[in-house]
C-alpha cells in the first residue's frame, strides 16, 4: 500500500501538509555542513577586572612606578594651581605623567598622542594611570615644561648610585649623537627671504585684528582666535630665526664662505643642518652624553646646535664636576673633541684620552708651540696603557647611543633647544633607571633581585 507525501492527514480534526517533508532529500544524500560558532561583536560584555591584577609582579611598569613614587617632584608640584580648600579641577598627579613618559621612553614611544591612545588600550599604561584619564595635551606640555626638574632628577639618580658605590666616576666617556630635528629642509631661508616673510606675517596679524562684526560670513570667535594665534606664533618663529642668523653668518665667515649664504629655519630656529651618520645633511641637534664606563650610568647631558663636537669637552667636564661633586680621573673622547684650547682648559682636572692626528713622523712627539698640556697628551696617547684604556670609549659611549636610538631617539617631535634637552634628559633618566635596577635595585625598594633588568 502506497501513500503520497502530499496527502493531508487528519489528526484531531486538523490537516497537516507533508509537502515539505516530501521535498527533503534522503539523509544519505545530504552534504555535511559543519556547525561552528561565529563571533557576535554586537553583544555587550561586562567584565570586573582589578587593575593591579593586569600585570605580573616583575613587570617593568611596576619598576617605573616604584621609581616615580620615590623621586622628588616638589618642583613640579609647585606649579600646580589647584589646591585643597579652593575651587578648581584637580590636576593629574605628576607621578603619573612622569611614569608614563619614562615607561614610553623605555618602550620606544615618543609621541604624546600615541601614549594617550595606549592609556586606553594597553594594560601597562592603564595600570600606570590607575583609572585617571590622561589626554595628549597634558602629556606633551609635561614633557617640555620641566627641563630643570628632569636635570635635578638626573643629579639625584647619580648621587644615589654614587652613595652605594655603584658609580665610581674613575673613568668617563663622552660622545655626541645627532638626532633629526622637527624642521623641514625647505624651512631654511636667507636673511632677505626672512625679512620678507616677517613683513607678510605682521601684515596677516594686523589684518586678522580688524573687526569682523559687519561681515556676515566671518568665522566664529574661536576660529578667529585660533587664526590670530597661529599668525602670532609664525611671526615669533621668524623673529627667532632672524635673531639666530648672526651666529650662523659668523660660522659661514669662519668657514671662508660668504655670510649671506647663512640660512635659518622658520620652523625651528635652533635647528642646524648637520652631517648625519649616513653621510647626508639634515636639520638636527647634537646631543652630548657623558657616561661612567664601569657602570654605564649617564652622568652628564647637554644639547648643542653645532654639528661639530669641537669645543664640547670643557663644558661637559664642568657640568659633571658640578653634578657629581667630583671630577673623573680619566676622560675618554673621540677625535672630534681634542682642540688644544679644550685640552688646556681641563688639564688640571682630568686626564684626556683621545686619538692624536697622524701627522708627521712621530705624532706622539711634542711639536714646537705645544703647551705642556698638549705635549703631555701626545706623549700619553703613545703608550700601550693609554691604548688599552681608550678601548673603553667605544664600549661605553657607542652602547649608550645605540640604546637611545633603539628607544626611539631618532626623530625629535619637539622644537627649540630647551625642549630638545628635556627629551634627552628623559632618555638619560630612563637609561639610568634600568642601570639602577641592574646595579642597586634596593634603591628602588626591590630588594636584591633585579627583575627585567636591561
């Protein structure tokens, strides 16, 4: 007996249509379709997470925070206008901003905007913030506004390491590192062009100050103020470029070139076109680091706007002597430093080890006209002991420079010598923090085991 699949059946006086069942293929002929779970990103998740549980106990961010809590930031606190008992919004704790910049420097992040994004997405930065919201304006302002405070913190860090014997200051190596400035090559102009630009800038400022009430298409008050501010800042930068031009003209004259060939940048007046490590010429700053060879701790930082290291020996010796309260016994530099006047200036304070130019039959023999300091330097560098000592220069200075570049010191995002020096000081503080972790972790309250030491 056969039945048609489409024949309706009656069950409790209801008819059921079996036509869908009749059209379904036999299971044996049905292709296999895998069952999988697809993401549903429209769903809402509520998570309860303790910030302190985000990072392991030996995470580098905890080391940075331990240091930020211990340093003296009273100079930064003195500038905070919000105080207890008075109106006003509470300021972000300087410890948070300082720790964020230190940690970002160690991680190779040099942009305030990038750090602000990381405080929302990265566990380490979120942990450092501890629930405090930070914007990039505050971060950027903090970095460039406290050069003197950073310099004082560097002195404190070196003093602490000196007190426990981690730094001996017997031998110091100095070297320069040229870093690309935040200025384009096309921003450099000669005097005539700068004067024309200044007149145009003054005319724009005057035009923007004219009343715009009768103009129905005038910009809003905020837009108008922003335009005026931009024009005033451009005028100020051009004036700074004209102020620096005499210095650059004198350099051209000393080089035997026409003074009118000198050019200054309308973007960053302190930036100077220098010969870089790859042989090219670009706007840059010349950062100077002095490092204790035994501990690899940076004990001196400076920034100069000349591409040559000639003339930078005596200022750094003086700075380190003032910062540390003592002058190193031996000072190691490369061949770009030992000008005769520089050697004479520091001869009574330290012994300079630098290569002697290979000129004449015996470059290590005193020459007519040499001062006692220069003659002694020539003779000293001819000994086997001096050659063995000089090997510490590259092992120290080049290592420190390489670490700085690895941590992002390849392109400056700030303009002006003071702001650039603040960046170099931050890199020195970050470097010394890692050396402190390796040499004397007890100074950070971390006992004797140094986690994640660099």
